C-alpha cells in the first residue's frame, strides 16, 4: 500500500481557496434574489438564498458581474463568436449558460478549476436538466465525454487541473481540442491572487505564448497595502486563506506590469469605483433604489480595493486594444 502523503499547509490553504468559490456563489445568489441582475442558473449551484448580505456587498458584486461581462461580451462581438473562452478558476460560474441564452456562444467555452470543485459542478450539471440541456442542444453526438474530473461537449468543456502546473494544464486543454489559432479570451476572477507572483506570471506568460490573438481579463484585489487592504488580508488569514500573490495587488500599475512583462502587447486597469461610474447609469440608478445604503463611503472604500485589468495581443488586427469601458 502506498504511504499516505503528509498533510501540508498548502492543502489547508488550497481547501480555504476552494471555499471562496462557495462564498462568491452565495453572494451572487443573494444579489440576484434582490434583482440586482438576472441569473436563472445560479440557483442550481447555491441551494438557498442564504443570509442577508450588506447593500455594499451586493453593489460590489453587481459592479464585478457587469464590468467583467462588458469586456467579455465586447470581445465575443469583436470576433463575431469565432473565438474560444477559458475561464481559469471558474468555480460555479454560470457564464456559459448566459452566453447561450444571449446567442453569444463562442466556438468553445472551457472552464478549469481544482478537481474537487469540478467534480461538484459536473454533478450539478448531470442532475439538473436546465444545466445539462443546453450542453446537449449544442452537441452533435449522442454521448458526452465524461469522467470524474472532466466533461467535454462540442461547445463546453470543464477540466479539473491545478493552474500552478502549466504543462499539465496545457496538455489537458489540448486533449479537449483547445485551438491555439483561434482568438482566445482568458478570464480569472479572484484567482491569480491565491498564486505566488511567479506562478501567476507563468500562467499569464503561457497564455501569451500559446495564443497569437488573445485577451486576458483579471478581476481581483487592489490597493492592498493600505489599512483597509490589511484588514481584508487578516480576515482571510483567519480562515486559513493566504493571498500568496498580494504584492501584485498593490496598484493598477503593478497589475498591468504582470501582463506587460510576460509578452502581452497592451494592458489597461481600472479600480471598481471607476468601473461602477462608467456602467450604464440608468441601470445603476435602478439598483441603487433596491436597498438603502447608509454610508456611500463604505461602497467607495470597498470598490477602491478591487480592480479589473485587461491585456491584449492582436496578431489578427481585430482592434482588441480598443476594447474598454
């Protein structure tokens, strides 16, 4: 019998990181139950609406979802759906189903996460017809390729892999028909911050090396060296959750730098307060009427500690560097 591997701090930390995917799903489920935005699929990943979330948290998630979707949809439209998407550290994200409903499906939508997260998501997909039906409808044969840690169809593929092991990631994606010639969008939301700067740089560099025409959207923490940032770090540490890559989250420049140093031609970054002010203001006014926010400073403080950074390289001259808010 093989000797059991010793349990390490990394295991505890990875487990804590996996738990953050539930946090995000529960927060999104609550915000959608309050009508901040519509997501008919999130209910299949979070059983109940859960306890009340503060209005600034709901508005923060609204800014995150709308901001990321704005860039994502712009990329898909720019390529006229002739592209592929890789959501790294996808968790229980529902973007594939939204894109199908909105007739914005790329040629193929890949998701990668820890094998345990992927196994759960596959179970949800298999047992919930509103999730499985769209996969079957976009698939040409009778059977889907399925095992414990991967599911592959013509248009959707989910793979269990560790993003810190680039050669294994590359091998698995290519096994499931990743096409390096196709314009590719990579998306990560609060994922790179849990990797060391060298590990996240390796991932970002791999993407720049693999695809000649691509965009990378990264949503994560910002301004982490001030007092509010320190409190965020301490709160996560209490849950055994280490932000291994926090030094890249010091400023908008340090966020852009990660991409510009690893082979990306162009990079932009905005804090989420700025993004919030650039979203369609009619809809912002609508959501601000949903719940009373006692102190606007709370929202401002929260949104100034998150950012969206996006980087592009554009051999096909599609005009990707013009995609912005």
